[in-house]
C-alpha cells in the first residue's frame, strides 16, 4: 500500500506500508491491504505506520484520511514533533 501524509506546509511522508493506524473521530482504526474505500475525519492523536518489522509513530493535529485502491492519504492539520 502507498501512504501519503500531507500538511498545509509540506509533504511529511510518502512510502510503502503494510498497515496504518489512525486516530478516527469515532475511535482509532487500522487500514490494511485491500481495505474497503473510506473517508474519515481524524482527531488529534497518533498515526502508527508499519512496514514489516519497522514502526514509525507520528502525532498529528486532526485532519482527514482517505483510503481507496490501496492508496492512503492523510491530510493532517499539523504534525507535533515527537
């Protein structure tokens, strides 16, 4: 799957992933390969990016996520430096 994280300032992340967990407004949820198409608002919280054994955690300030055809786009209002 391809993940793109964009803020108003920059392209924050782009790459292949095996799973992504996002802080949905109704609770955190995970997106895996061949996930059904979805658009959801995001609250402040952690985006957990998994690629095999590696895990990267970003803390975002709200936004929107869209997943379709194994392409995931996170439009974040901002990223809090860890």
